C-alpha cells in the first residue's frame, strides 16, 4: 500500500560556521534519498508527507536569487497544485526559518520554527515530538551541528516519533567544500535513529578526521600527513 512519508525532521543552521543541515526519520525506507536538500551559503529544505522532491531545489534556487525562507516557501507552495498534502521546512543562509503543513497532511501534523531552525512532522504520536526536538536544539547551542541535529532527532524519537513505527533515518550537514561535513543514512532498520547514532559514533573515529584532512578550496594539499602519522603502526 502506498503511504506518504509520515516523518519528523529538523532543518538548521550553525551560526558560527554557516553550516546547514537536516536530520530526518520516517516509517518508509531511504528517507535520505528524497527528503533533504542542502546547499551551503544558500539554505536547507526538507520536503515530506506526500513528497514533491522538486520543491527542494526550487526553493533553494529562490533563496540563491535573494528571497527569504518565507518568501521562497510561499511562492513554491502557492504554485503546487497538491499543496494540501505537502509538508516543508526551510532555513536560509541567514538563519531565517519557515515551515508549511498542508490542511490534508495526516495528523498529528505541525511545526515549530525559530532562529536557525525549523522542526516539522506529520502522522506523529503528538505535538510532543516537535516540541522535544525544538527544545533540544535550542538547549544545545554551541554543540557542533551534526551532533546537535542528531540529539534533536533522538529527542523526537523518545517523545513518540512517527506513530506507525520506524524504518529509516538520515543526517546531512554541508559546509563550503564540494563534499559534505557529514552524510549518514540508515535505509531499513527496526530502530533507525539508534542505528544512526551507532554509525555516527563510528564516523567520529574513522570518517570525520579523514574528511577534516581532505583538500579544501583554501588548502588544495589538505592535511593527510597528520592523518597518516596518526594511523601509522606503533612499535
């Protein structure tokens, strides 16, 4: 049976670095493949419920052209003939946030926005999921964005999450390079948010230091010498 992506997610900006990211979970496989859209220096968008993936790039294009999160979202939602079954969250590069839940989005559905974040969900156990995610994000200011997003996702799951159950989760953070700061996915699992945390902890040890050493726009050589030294066998 075809179902909407009944989902809870957070879209956010890290003011210290300008990094933008999304964490999302749902009771459908591979949520990370069709919901999150992130463009550094421009904004981040999640499109969910009965997903229209074209909304993500179109909203980002409007943000890149100078529109605010609210303006870009309103223009694209107004042009969508099935807007009543869409849910979208947006944060722009200045940290302005906007969200939309269509009138026919499966209940419980809603959102909470603030400076640098938008939290939204549909077919949830209740409003506590969204509130817990927003409270956790606000309360972890100063924490690196990827960790902060994951903490918010965990809080949403602990507060109830998707009332149909669990299946997939994703976390993406983008900075100024062509490669992401983090891009982790759980595509089919009985407890995807917990599995995403397990993978994240491994990535902290085995992936993120490697990414931090890769060539950048300002340093084409990178810093692999330090990584190679740290990985060298010890006598």
